């Protein structure tokens, strides 16, 4: 595996880690500071989107706005923002409100399987054995982490199942759909405009102008973790990661999020680990090494094929 692929894997993992931190911060602000989730979603998208656009403009100048020269690409940008980013966050929050973060997170990680099925049906791309194993390990590991204090499936109801699977579908969209846009225009401008435009749409949809929060230093720290680390840094890092390594590998590596959430939950919220939770962490971490081995094996096979063709010629 070359340097670019290693960087892609590290970026995808960084995004997942900061997502976990962001989720813990959301839980803290909801439970301890009584913040309004709809208001938080609006502010998160608007502020993070605007900051990302500014960063893109500083780095690339007027090229930042190149995506708006193509009506087709504008449509793709809106689909990515509305269905991939905004709907993904909203449906995840709804699922948490109905069934709790454990069940919601398990349902969310059905996304990896959805992506593999999508590639199989549309492009007849058969997943490798390593990818199938990693999907299974990632899902089982996530299940162990979020339900480490007891496996109780009685909490799942139809409404929770609907919102949870819709969240997984949204994750599939923002993992697969924007890849071509990212390659043409770069990661930062696309993510920035998608967030900002959909932040405006969220304001019109929810019309929540009051945070209802208890404001102090910890509230501002929580917002920093959610907006800057958990949105600006995480989304851009993850999108750049999948641009380098592909959608399927990126979606599997995103399963590191529950490890991050578990750790930060222990460090910040006082949550504890169990043997089941540690088993889940081990399963998810193992997918990183399996994917690295699989990519290296595929590259060696491609090199050998190329050498054999040159010998025949």
C-alpha cells in the first residue's frame, strides 16, 4: 500500500474519531445544558459550512466557486448536502431520541453493507472476502460497543428502525455520491458549500432561533468540539480520505467512531468499559489491518499482471 493510501486511511480514521467526540459533546449539551437539537443542527451547518468555504477561498481563490459553473454539478452538490449531510444528521438524532444512542448507532452502521450491495447491483462489483469479513467485524464490533451493558433488542420499534435505516442510507449517499465532485473540485469547497446551503435550508425548515441552553464555558467548549472538530475537521478529513481510498474502505473505517465515542464517553461522561466493549474495539481495530493487507495484496496482483503482459509482448 502506497503513501497516498495510508494518508487516506489516516484521514478517514481522523474524521471518525472526531465524529465520536462530537457525538459525546452533543449528548453532554443535551443532558447537562438542555440545548435545542434543531438549533444546534442549524448553527452547526451554517458556521461549519461558512468556515470551510473561507478556508477553501484562502487556499484556492475564485476556483472555490467553480462548482457553480455546471448546473449538473450544482444539483449533485444539493443532493450531497440535503440527503447526505443534513438528512444524515437529522435522522440520526431522531433515532437517538426514540431508541437511544446504542440502537441508533447499530442501525447507522448498516451503511457499509448498503454500499457493498449498491456496488454489486449497479456495477456488478463483487466484494472481496476481506471486505465482507471487515463489514461483519465492523458491525459486530459496533454492536458490542454500543450494547456492552446488555443485548436488549426489545427496545427496537418500527419508528426507530425507520429513522435508523434512513440514517444509514444517508451515510451511504455522502460516502458514495460526492466522490466525482471531490475529484473535480476538491474536498473543502464541496463540503463547505453543501453544509452552508443546507444550513440555510434547515433554518427555513426548523425555524429554531433560540438555543434554550445554559451558557457557560463548558457550553462553548462543547460547541467547539461539535462545530470545529466534529464538523469542519471531521467531514473534510473523511471526505478527503474516501477520495484517496474509495467509498467501501472509507465506510468500513468510519466504524472507528463508536471506539472514539466510547473512549470520550468514559473520559468525559464517566461511562465504563466491559469485556464485551473491549471485544468490540478489538474487532473494529482489526479491520484496519485487514484492509491494509487486502489493498497491498491487490496491488501486488496488479503489478504481477502488468509484468506478465509486458513479458508476453
